[in-house]
C-alpha cells in the first residue's frame, strides 16, 4: 500500500473510531455541551498530531523519545482530570456500560491490521504490535459475546475484555521506547504514528473507564 493510500485509510479509520466514541456519548444522554467539547477536543488532537508528524517535529527535538512519550500521555492525563473535575462529563461516563466499552475496543482490530501495511516499522515490531492489537479487539469481542449470552459475569467480562489490550500496550510501549525509537528515530515522522499519538490515548482511557466498573 503506497503512502498516500495508507494515510487516507488510516485517517478514515480514525474518523470512524472517533464517530463511534461520540455516538457512545450521544447514546448515553450526554449533554450537548459535553458532546461538542469532546468532539472538538478529539478532532483538534487529530489535527495537532497530523501537524506534528507532518513537520517531523519529534526528530528535531533533543529528546525525541521523551517528547513522544509525553505527547501520547498528555491526552490520558487530560481525560483523567476531566473525569475527576468535570461533573457533567463524569456523569456521562458513569452511565456507560461494560458493553459500550467492550464494543469500542473492537476497533483495535482495525488498527492492528494497519500495522501490517506500513514500511516505518521493523517486521518483528509489526508482528508484535499488529497481532497484539488484533488480539485485544478479538478478546473484547469474545468477552462481550459471552457476557450477552450469560456465560460470563460482568466482572469476568471486564477482566477478559481488557487483559489482552492492557498487556499489548505494556509490551509495545516498552519495545518502542527502549528499542525502536532508540535505533530508528527517523520513524517518528511517519504518518503511521497517528495511531500511537492520536488513537492509543483514547484506547487507554477506554481501558481505565472499563476497569473502573470493577469497583461497582
């Protein structure tokens, strides 16, 4: 797949994912103000990530790995702070069910497949990252199906639906920061990085929100 086609497919996948996230807010009686602000934040971050990668800003920094990790972490921190200090946002999240979070995690499969069509990554990392994301999406799908059939309790579905995704993030981020970005910093400018910069923080927040339901 050539670069232009890959970028178009990737951007369409991200747009579809964000649309599903916003639909989840809409379906759970989110106030319009929350819906509009969340939409603005999501697509503004999308545009920011595209600009940063297009300008190859990571490679221009003295500490590209630190900058990359900070960029990925920033939306997660914003999401956690919003949940704790923005009551209308928190009430919408609290109304979302395990089924909602597991359904959204199905999209991991799509982004996992896109791992195999980029030339920015070494083959071993494509296999680990791509198969890990596919496993996370499939794991969420199977957990959701078992929950709906009554074969799993809600708590068991949450654990099974999140474990593959959480482990995948731990492994991939460790490899990326200790091996990939250390030896191939030029890869930081590739548009494939829209996945870790733009998409991954949202999936991390979905894992956090889903696992919080265990407290209930």
